[in-house]
């Protein structure tokens, strides 16, 4: 079942149509397009990576819980999530407007103590 949206302009008293209605419509359409791109990118991941990411981010399980439920070593779950997120970043980087923080993050960081 899909939600129905009424994108007609609404007038507030005699001041005319509400400003920004076009912006709302534009953001709603682009948000839907982004969601489709993200869903397609997640669906294209290898099964292990997709399942680990879906369980962690959409089901709210911790990586330890995923490890226990799937009877898979914790390190393997961490690797699946990390590799999957890197693949998603690579697939979506040129297709979505990503924040500067997301784009400029190095792949690995090490700190000296």
C-alpha cells in the first residue's frame, strides 16, 4: 500500500499560496529516488554483507547479537559490515550528494600513542 500525497498548493487566508510548496515536492521526489538507489545498492551486495548490514541497521541488532544468532564469529560479522559499507560508499558516491564528512573520510586511520 502506498501513501497518497496531495501536492496542491494551500492558501493561508488572503496572503496567497504557501511558499516553498515546490521545494517540498522536489525534496519528496528526490528523497524517493535516493531511497530507490540505496535499496538497489544494498540489494547488489553479496548476501553475507547485505544480511549483516540489514540486521545491524534496519533490525537494530548489535554485531555481537548478529554473531550469536547466526553462529558466526564476531570478527567475520564486523568484516561483512565494514566491507559492505565500503562497497555502498563506492557505489553511491557519484550518484548521491554525500556530505563532505562522508566523502572526505579516509578508508583507515591509525593513531600513534
